[in-house]
């Protein structure tokens, strides 16, 4: 533990403390933490501005920006109000039915779309429904975030770490469907049970305005049919391009460009762009910089090496250590940098003749399920929190920890049992 190791760890821990306690807005403290990491990293010669810029995952930032533009245009057409009225009518405003239905829809979309994209599309609908029938949107938003994160683990393209691990381990789309998806299904049910238990009081609340709601004409909610048709065409093109395995960031940027050309080619796009969540984009960039300091100081690689050193020679013990350690780390830092740090560790074990397929699946499940534990463990989590701040029932970091940590623990127990009981299958 040299000076860079200690300095970077202190900056990260202080930044995370203020994010967790919400004494300072997360974007402000993350930006300050990033600046301090660069300044002290330059002074102690372990991190520079150039390295900080390179460490930012601009694919994630561009993907978020592009989808936010499409959603901003779609929001103005009244499409989300249209869907909200239909959903509310089908469930008659029952909070638990809304949790199950919207949570299931979000999960299914997360199997074929990035879970971040799914949350950006679904969260506005949820907020509109909650306003219409005067219930708290928190249980439904939490369900969407937790279930989308859980569901995304089931496929190769459902979660960014899956793509990284799939490339490193040469796992195919079908490998994920046969190995990961069955475990995810059981974990999904466990998450739904946790939500029912934690939000039992909120889910029993009777919705209001149901009679007037059932009389509403959803078609009249559409404000701009022309723009809606154009936006839906663009969204269809974007989904097709996602299926073709084109870079998701490029796809989102293509979609944003097309929708602006079709809807606002002769107008200043400022009214659309002002609805972009700029603070959350800045927060992500700052957080990447902070975590990059940990990476360049050797903190992440040190923690990863501890896993292999503690493992001894029992493959199941190694798998369980990787599962829980990766889950813990993914709960306190973004799971992408940790995944990147773990890939060479498992590859090293493979070069030593260790059969590592079980370890790869442990990493997939650990970084996927562990991200539910805290608000910063997943990009989708942070978007949900940002959206909830537009309501009268914002989701606090404390509320997330109360629900997310239980959900993460439950799904990790499911994964642990799967590793123990089906280790021979997962090794193949």
C-alpha cells in the first residue's frame, strides 16, 4: 500500500460517503472527487488529466445521451400518457399488479435491449401512472430497476459486463440462455418476493380517481401524431440495429440524429435538449474519473489479486469468492471497471491450467446481481433515482439500500446454491 494507493482510496471513500449520505448532491461531490483525483494523481504521479479522459466510458455516456434525446421527443408527443392510461386501466390502478406487469415488461425488454435503454423508456410511464392515480411511484420504479438489472444478466447483450466477459470467455448468446438464464429466472422471482415484503404497506394503498381514469380516452392523450409516428419509426430502427450487434452507443447516436432531423430540422432543438438529464451524465463522467484513479493506483487489481490468493485450490470455493467479492465491489463501484479488472485474473488462472468456465459464470452473476445492492452499482439504478426526483416521492440512497441490499443478497444466495449444486454443468 503505497501513497497512490492510500490517496486514491481516501478520495473514493470520502466521495462515496457524501454520495451515500446525500449531504452534498451526488453530481457536485463526484465532480469534486474527480478533480481531486486528477490533481493529487498528477502530484503523486499515478494519474493524469489525459488518463482521466481516456478512462471515461464515452460509449455509456453517448448511449445515455442518444436514448434521452429520443425519449425527450417521445414525451412531448403524449405517447407515454397514452401507454400510462392503458396500463392503469388494465390493472385498475392496483399497485402490486403495476409492479408485476411493468416489472415483467422491463425484464423482457432488458433481455434484448441494454437495461439502461429499457429504464429510460419505462420510467416516465411509471411516473405518469402514479400521478394519475395518486400512489407512490417508488415501489414500481424500484421494481423496474432491480428486475431489469436481474433480467439483463440472462443474455449476452443484456448488460455491458456480459459483453466483456462473453468476449473474454468466448461465450455465445446461446451459452447465456442455457447457463445464466435459468438461474436468473429463480433470482427474478426472489427479487419480486423481496419487493412485495419491503413495500407491503405502499402496495396496499388504494388508488384514487379510478372511475374517472377508466373513462379516459387514451387516444386523446396523443398531442402530436406526426412526431410520434416519426419517433416510433426511429425507435424501431434503433431496436433493429441493436439486434444486429452494432455498437450500442453508435446506434443511440444514430437514433438521436434521425429523430432531431425528422422532428426539429428547421427549429432550434433547445426545447428538446433542455429535457436531457445533464446532471446525471456529468455524474457518470466524474464517477468514471474517480474509479479510474483507483484503477491506476492499483487498488482494483490489488483487490482482484486477493481473490485468487485466498482461493486455495478448490474451484467451488474460488467461484463463491469471486461471486461474493465481485458482487460487493459492484455495489460500491461501477461494475464495468471491476469486470475489466477481473478478466486478467481469471485469464491468469486459465493459463495455469485451472478450468475457469465456472469462474466466468460466477463473475457474470456476481457483477450482475451485486449491482442491485446500492444506487451506484448500476447505471439503471442512478437513472431511476434521477427520474424519481421529479416526483413527490424521491427515492433516497437510504431507501435504496434498504430494498436493494436485501434483493441483492437474495439473488446472490440463489446464485450460490446454483454454483454448488450445478457446478459440473456450469464448468462445461
